[in-house]
DNA sequence: TTTATATTGGTAAATTTTTCTGTAAAAGTT
DNA sequence: AACTTTTACAGAAAAATTTACCAATATAAA
C-alpha cells in the first residue's frame, strides 16, 4: 500500500467504479496524459493490486433472485474441515464461504432461483456433506447496500 | 431470462469471469464473427442484464485485510428501520447490508484495516445509530470461496 | 409462398491500446 | 559540485479494438 501514491489510489478508485473507463478519460480526470496513466494501470495489474475485471449481472434478470446466508457447524471439528471446504468449492449455488470465529464454523452465501431450489440444495447437496452438525438459514429479504469497492 | 439463448448465456458466463476479454476472442470461442457478438453484448448491456463492469482489488494489498459479519437487531422495529438503512449507506466500512428474515434484522459485511479500526467502527459509528438492540460480530478467519459469477 | 423481422458476416472508419522515443526532475554516487 | 542512474511524464506512431454501416442469410409470421 505504501507503494501507492495518490494518483495510483485515484486510478484504483475509478476502476473499482467502472472498469471500462478509457485511459484517455481517466488521464483527463487526473490532468495527466495517457502514458503515465497507462503505465500505472499496468503496474497495478502486474503487482496484483487489481485481481480481476468482472461483469456484474442483475441477479433477478438471470433468474437467481433468492439469496440466503447459511450458518454451518461441523460435528467433529478439525478432521472434516478440509473435506467440507473441498465439497463447497464444487457447489455452484455457493457464492461465498467463510470460516468464521465463534460458535459457528462456516458462513455461506447461497444464490438460487427459488425457495424450492434452495430446499433441494440444502436437502440433496449441502446435507450430503459428512459430519455437518448445525445448519441454519437466514433469508435475504432486501439488499440494502452492496458495493465491490474498497474505500482507499 | 427467456429472452436469452445459449449464445447470450455463454457471453455472460465469459464476461463474468473476465470483463476485459475482447469481442474478437469471445467471437472465436463461440465460433462467430465479431459483429453478432458485439451486438449481443450491447443488447445485454442495454437490457441491464449486465449491471456494471468493475475492477476487483486485493483487499490485503489495499490494507483492508479484516472482514467481519455483523448481526444487528433493532429495538423498536418498524419505525427506525428507514433511518438505520439511511445511516448504513453513509458508512464506507459497510461493504454489504441485508435485511434478513428471522430473529436478527440486518446482516452487515464490514471491511477494515485492523481490529482496532473495527472496534472504532462499532464503538463510534455503528453504535451511534439510534435504537440498535443486539449487535453481534463474527470475524472472518479465512475466505474459502468467493465468486462474483452466477451459474447461468 | 411471401413478407417482415432478426441475426449474421464483412468492411471501413473512429477510437483505444500499446509501444517507443525523448525530456525533465529527483535520487544516489564519486 | 559534477556525474550517473532512476523515475515519471509527454508526445507520437503503430497495432489492435471498437463501433457503425450495409448486404446477405436465416427465422418467424401472415
């Protein structure tokens, strides 16, 4: 982070908002020419400050309107965690999975097309993983805020 | 969704993985020429299937390595919810906020630079919002899986 | 079958990306 | 202080991509 000056940070701020901005536009915003902006972007990519560029889809339009956070605890902790993580990676419905501190072991974000699909996911996919103890679902009623940008 | 054929879905799948892919490359993958692929992308943008293109940064490199999920319940439900949501939108540390079903009202994803910063956030920013009842934090120990792509 | 509509392929202009060269300022060395 | 090295920027040219346009083809509807 200390290798980033204010110009770099401005570039990252813009690209977090809009990855499709042209170097020319960005240069104009920063009162620079194309060259330095272009080189800085390449440097930020090479140094992996920028991990990837992605298109964000409308989950309702692509028929994945149903979101749930699912808390999972393992019955015999240590020995089955690796296996659980392995299985989770294979499940397309799992958008995110975190190992968290506290009584619960894992927090999963699940995205599917309907409650029925969610039921099937829990019943026939998640529950099939060995040694799951507790399993608790919290349905998302409304997305109040969601941003992909860090406040740098 | 019914307005999307298999070609559209393939395009969306690719753009979710890599927004910087050129029309030429994409056309080659789909065994089409540039024109139809270009027009389809524009159509998907206009129809808002694609909401935005963003750069994803490395949270460790930009000094936001600490993530926590924070459960919030309101003391007097109905009347203070709007105000709470309003205040949440102003807080840069809040990456995501969902109104969820169940005992807890809101689930927040918080991203900061350190535990100290997290403490300050809870103590001096989140707690300052009126009529919060319960407040519970679950620290993320490890990110097992995180994808921005829907399985379409 | 005919008409209308949508989709594709091909081409060319406009724009952007990428590379290259030169200059100036800053930092480090003798 | 003089010299080298490094770094950041500007400008321009080359390469590649985006964008707009038109004709040809396929698809659906009348």
